[in-house]
């Protein structure tokens, strides 16, 4: 992201990063902060089983006032904003069952 909401470039020296969030599918609010990165890729670890969504906010720290934090609106992976999320998606995290065992044992 190199532009503000009006499409103008940010001044040189501004720091842009992204806050990544996760939340259970159907849950309200901003969810759980998974981390912050300047990269365009981020690895998510889900804390519990279930259906999840990922969200992101762009963060701007102006060069002339680095203590100031300016956040974009949240964008979730299931958004109906077809410009930014052309194909809405979510995640499912479930642990597989333990392997079958006990083959060849006699039943009493």
C-alpha cells in the first residue's frame, strides 16, 4: 500500500505496516490480533479448532510524527468488497482423529 484513501502517495519516510487479525466465523468485533508486519505475507496460527476469518488493517506512521498511528478500516477475508476481496474466503482448522489401532487383538 503506497497511497492514501484519495489515491495520493504517502510522503517519503512514512512507515506502512499491516495488523493481521483472526476471528471465529460469525463472531462480531475486531477479533484477535495475530501480529503486525511490513511484509505482504503473514503466517497465521489458529488457537483453537473451528471456522476462522482473517482480517487486516493498514497502519501508517508519519515520518514527521512517528508516534502517531493512523489505521485503515478493517478488511475481512469474507468481505463483499469485490475490489479488494474478489473471491471471499475463510479457513477451517480441525485436528485429524488419532490413527486406528488395536488390529489383531483378540476380544475377551
